[in-house]
């Protein structure tokens, strides 16, 4: 018997890597968006000093109360 969690709203709807130019310490910015519309941004460092730190968060649920199922990044915005 398998017990699957029926609420998958915390599952990831999108992962977007962006080049980060704000500081030499960080190589990239990772945007993580779940099906509930919760976005978290992480600054990522690669190489010998591998690390990450949360940069900011945003919740789209006010604009999309039924959640989201995909995300696309547009560099013009």
C-alpha cells in the first residue's frame, strides 16, 4: 500500500537560473517557484566557495489565487 501526499501545491513549478552581475561573490541567481505561486530567489556561488543565500521572496497568490503551473522569465521586465 502506497500513501501518496495528495497536496502537491508545494511542488516546484519552475526553476530559473539567471546570470548575476550585482557582486563578484555570486555567480548566479536561482528563482524557485512552486505551484502555490510562492517565489524565492537565491544567490548562488560556484567554484571553490560553493554557497547560497536567500535573496528575496514574493507571493503571486494575490494575483493568481488558484496557483500557477508554469513560469517564464522575460528579461525586459
